[in-house]
């Protein structure tokens, strides 16, 4: 399986990194690394996320971090659609 980041998901990860750099610099590197590593783990276990809010999607919760990745499984790839903060309004 291959991981493919949509432009929106890549921008979400960059915004998380930028926010942490400006507000909590000591958490930036370990947080971004954990998010990236857990997404990479989807290659081995693509079904590990819960069923998503939108049909055909799944959600990977980054516990204890307050983030969730929305993704979709394609034929031979996993498409990361977005990464949200759990307090964010997703409507």
C-alpha cells in the first residue's frame, strides 16, 4: 500500500507544525513525528481507523494527541484527506 497526501492534508500538517512552532515549540517535533508515523502505519493496517463521518472514509485518532486524520482506502493506496484538531468544527 502507498500513502498519498492530498494538498489539503499536507496543508493541515503544515499548519499544525506552524502553530506548535509559534506556541509550543518543544512539542512541535515529537507531535509532527507521531502524526506522520501513525499515518505511515496505515500501510500495514489500513483498517485500523474507525468508520468515518462521510461514506467511504475512515478516521485515525491520534490518542492522546487531539488530532484525527480522515482517510480513504483506494485499490493500492491510502489517501489522507484531512487532519483535524478534535476541537475543530468539521461541518
